[in-house]
């Protein structure tokens, strides 16, 4: 069970979803009413749609296509989940991408390019900065098209026990990302050898454990840059990066802008925002 709160209405309608369902909750069939991108900001849940199964953890994106049915599952997920969902009008969805295959993706693994902009949108919903949620949603959608259009989605079937182990490991990594973590630590938590843990985690969630660790740090850094007055150096150290230059390079590669430029965008810098929304008719 959960709540659905409208944060903004318009060509980009934004919903705040909070679900507290767990293993004892009975799954049921739902249907997407419009094109949507839902950024998982906390927790985890499973989803079955279009013959595919996904495990969504913090940083993942659930992709909705009008008319598609889906079933959310929680047999491996005891902590509930929270999502910021962007739902687009038909005209706007066409302008974002005229390739229907993208909207039938079903889900996207935690990718750094989407995680940082998901946190930018989340910060906009919290702090009422000069960056509107509509703008943040369009920036997120544009990046989704750029990144996912050329990416192959590999969906691998795994046992229920394997999926549970991978999700639990991801939650542990996300909760401890600010600390030094290596593959052996996470594998030991899962009761597996490093080799088998690496294969299992990657096949279930679509990213390697170390990739997810770095992306969790980037997601946290994005939130701090948008909401906090910490220096860039302090942000880097606070989230677990030991080297400032490595943090700046990694963040720039993910966000397409420097940490300082990202902070300016979060606070409504019109030049940065307009450069990224030039293809859309609304602001």
C-alpha cells in the first residue's frame, strides 16, 4: 500500500510515490496511462511487464508506456520504496522521442547519467529553487533518450533466492557507500565468493557492484550539491571519494557538467538550464 501525491500538473505532471508494501502484500495488475519515467530515490521493488522482470533499487528508472500492464512485486523487498515520477503529455512525449521502442524499455539500471539528474529533480521538488520541476523532468527525459537509445538491455532470468541476494546487497552498498567498500566485503555479506557475487549482482541489476557503489556516491553528491552549502571538496569526501580530481572527472562524465555548474543549475541558472532545454517548447 502507499500514497500518490501530485507535486505539479501540466505537460509534465510530477507525482511523489511512497509505497510501504512488503513480502506479505498481494501483487495486482496495473496499467500505465501515459508515457512516464519514474526515478527510484529510495528502497526497492520488483516489476513484471512486457514479458520481462526487473529489480529496481535506488537510482533505477521505471519506464512507462501507455496501455502497458505491469505488476509490482515485493517478495524480496522489505523496506518499501519512494519514487519521483514524471508523466508526459502525448505531444511532449513525441517531442522527447519519436522512437516507440524507448518507451517500451520497461526499466533502466542505475546509470550515473540518470542518477545525478534524478537527484537534481528531487532537489527541485524539495527546495523550490529557480529550476522548476518541469524543467528538471525534461532534462531528465532528454538524458534518458541520449543514454538509453544506443544501449542494449540484457534481461537475465535468475532464481528468487539470487534476486533477493542481489537486492539485499544493493541496499547494503547504498547504505554504506560513504565508507570504503570492496568486492570482498559485499560478497561476504551475501555469503558468496567474489566471483559468483559479481556475476549474480550484475545479471540481476544490470550493473557491477563497484559501478553501483560509485553511482550511489554520485547520487548522494548530487543531492548535497543541490541542497547544501558544503564546498565541492567536502561533498566529495563526505560521499566517499578520496580524491577530488577523480570526483570532478567522474561527476562531469555523468552529469555532462562540472559539480559547480550542476549546483548553479539546481539553483536556477537560466543559461545552463536553457542550453539543455533548447529542443523543447516549454520551460
